[in-house]
């Protein structure tokens, strides 16, 4: 459990194992609380079609998995997977407090080697970690290949993530907000300058929704839908195998 994962993404490993005590609160503050609703929407998108087996990939402190547990039918198998032991410990604590610990299994593992057989899952969801797995990250293609491997035919990969507004005016406002609010507030509340500098920079430079769609189609998904959130600053992608 305490072994450091052997992953090519070592710089981010340090960031996501140094979990600040107010990690969840900081996320709510820098998104003006909208991340709560966005994860709820992503969970409901995951649960369309009444899946029997669902995974919260790179689950962090488990918010998407908790939403899946709340809104899913009785008997749905829900897993959360992450390579950060401190994140997983926080997720388990939250599940216990919410009396959902019996409905969710949190797993220590890597996104490039998922502990599931082929065609096993009905849905994989990921909330605000897709950027970390794809932005200037050499594991991008291998992570997408693994998601495809474990999904059954017609299974869905639901991604809620920051995006790039189409309006140049809104885009400039969004990037200013990242520089002037997200970075300083995140640093002030967490004491972790590298984490929140990375967050703001990667969000500002991240792909458009069309680029993400092209990436997912190239990886092997047959269709990709998109729902814009908050004027395009974020969005939900639904990729079907």
C-alpha cells in the first residue's frame, strides 16, 4: 500500500500525494462551488442506462464515486481508483461519514494498468483528472487504451473537465480568473505553490472540446458527445465504445 507507484508521471505524483487538509474546500472555492453540481451531472450521465459496474477513475478524494453511490440503483458495483494513498484515505473517510462505505470499493492502482478484465465495466467516469492524464503527459494514449479495454461494447467514458470557451471575450476572462484568483487563492489556502500554479497553467493551456473529441475518436471510441458548462469554461464529454 505504501509502495510508490512506478509511473512515468512522477512530477504530478508529488503534487497529488501532498494533499492539503482543506483540499476539497479549496476546490469548491476556486470553482465558486460549481464543481459540486458538475460532478452530480457527470454522475447522472454515468448512470444513464442503469450500469451494473462503474468506476471513478483517478478518483482523488472520491466525490464522483460518492455521487454514483447516491444516485445508482441498489446492487450497482462502484469502484474508485487512484494512485495517491492519502487521497484514497480521505475518500474512504468521506464514504464512512456519508454512510456509503459499503457501496464503494476504493482501490490503489494506476490508470495504465487497471485491475479489471476486458469488457468488464459499463461506465468509467473521471472528474477533473482527465487534464492531468492527457496534458503534456506521456501516458495519455496508454490510459485511453486501458479505459477502452475494460469497457464493454457501448460502455461510456464520462469526462467532466475544464475546457476552452469559444467566445474570445469569455476565454480572456476565464484565463484572467485562473491567474488572478485560482492561483493565489489556491496557494494561500494550501501552501502548495507548485500544485495550484500547475492547475491554473494547465487549465489555461488545455485542449478545446473539439480537440478532446478528436483525441477520443482517434483512441477508438465510436462517438463522442459534449455538454458545455459555464459558458465553455468546463464541459462534460461522453465517449461511447
